[in-house]
C-alpha cells in the first residue's frame, strides 16, 4: 500500500480545524465578486439608458421642428 505523505496529513488536519474560517473567507470573497460584477453591470446599464434618452430627445426635437416647419 502507498503511504500518505506527512505534509498531506498535516494539510488535511489544518483544513479540518479551520474549515469554518476558510468557508467564511470564501463566502466573503464570493460576495465581493458578485457585488463588483453587479456594480459594473448597473453602471453599464445606466450609461446605455442615458445614451438612449439622449437619442430619443434628439429625435423628439427633430420631429417637433419638422412639425413646426410643416405648419
């Protein structure tokens, strides 16, 4: 049979004793990643909405000008 290396056994013991702390830090890291990703998504969405509003305002101004000129 193969013997388990000493360092591997110590590593597994370390994981066992600190597993709640490790899981907590991984959870915080996941939350930070999701928050940053969602913030970037919202920022991009707001920029797109602002550009759309500007385009619609320009179109409305042009249509109003055309309607005013045709009367």
